[in-house]
C-alpha cells in the first residue's frame, strides 16, 4: 500500500518534471518574434464635425511590417460609429481619417485597432466636447468691380445656432489693405448676413473675408476673386472694342484660328451665336455709328 502510493507520487512528480522541462524548452528554445501594434489620435479633444486623425504602426522586433489593420471607433454608448480596414505601408504605418458628425454625441470614444493575421489589438480614447464654431462664406467665388458680395456666416454651439453673438467681419483687398469692416450680432439661428458693395474701380485679385467672435476666441475666413468684367465684342480681351476684335473673329470663323474665350465674347450682337453678323456688328459700331456691343452679355 505504502509502496503503491510512493510509486504513484513518484510518477506524478516525474510527469511534472517532464512537463516543466518541455515548457522550459519551448520558452528558451524558440524565441517568438515580438509583434507590436500601436494606435493613437492626433489630439484628445475634438468638437462635433471635426476629423479625428487616427494613426499607428505594426512592427516585428521594431521593424515595420506590411499587414491588414482594422480600425473601429465606438461612441460613449459603446455603439460602433466607424469601422474601416486598411493596409500598412512598407514601413508598417497606417492612418485613417474619422469624420465626426456635426451632431456627434459628446463624451469619450474608444478607438480599437486590430490585426487578424497576428491577433494583435491596440486601443486608445478621445473625447468629443461641446464647442463653439464660427463660419463665414460668400454667395459667389468671383465678382466684377461694382458687384455686390453677399457675406453670410453662422455661430454655433455644438451644432446649434447661437443668437445675439457678437461677430466682427473684415474684408481686405489683394494688397491686404482693409476695405471693409463691420461688427454685428447673430440672428435667431445664429446666422449673420450683410452685403458688401464693391467699388466700380475695385482692385482686381483675391480678397479675404475674416470673421471673429471675441467671446469664444473664434475666427473664420474665406476668399473671393474680383475679375475684370468681360465685354462682349472684345474678342481679344484687351479691354476695348476695336479692329483687332474683328480680325480675331474672322480668323476664327474662316481660318480655323483660336475662338473667343469664353464664347460669349464673340457674340457682339447678342443673338446667341458667334458668326459673321458679329463681325459686321462691330464694324458698324466702329465706323458707321452703329450700336455698341452689349457690355453685360458675359456677366457673371
Ligand atoms: Ca478688343
Ligand atoms: Ca452673334
């Protein structure tokens, strides 16, 4: 009895020793490569509507590795709101842009990055916080001197309009000289709007519109261009109606020369087509006291 127990005990002991040696062998004999996956965001706090730049790297023993990486973003309710898979570069890097909705839920979001091939996972968090935003825009991107620029914008708090917010708007010309400035209050839904008339001799080039809200330290800007008014009949765009325009037009019509650009410039008689009648119209105007080509036909 005693001997049997002793034998059993010895058997168990030997088995433990054998397993121990085997385990030791597997740990020391074959060192596994150290795969690593990282993930991070470009900042911690975001406003709704902003873009979260997610990036990271897959490495093996510190060297970049090409592989599939899937990124999932979950909102504060742990509901997945974004998911995408990408492939790392030859250096192991990856990045994706995660756009937050303008009405994105506030709170802490989790970003999880995974590689199926190496069963790796990495995660990080970011927070969406209530924020104020200011926007400004113009109704067109191009105007002629003497035209009217309609400037609009909006002040929002977490996507909702903020009424009675103080906004100052300044316009600078292509020489960065201030040409217009106004301070006003936003309306019921946080919007503001006003016209800015361009002088008839307004400088040509790119203008900058800057809006500011001092109480929330916000700034927004946009640009527009003032371009020379096109004059129908001024086919060669030298600013005048002359014989050169007739010659260019005839060259285009009969000799395969370059056409008016835009085409409306050649339509001196404003009948909707470019033809011999336009050349005749210009000649009549130049030499026979005929009517002047319509300035406005190419208007924006
Ligand atoms: Ca001309
Ligand atoms: Ca015509």
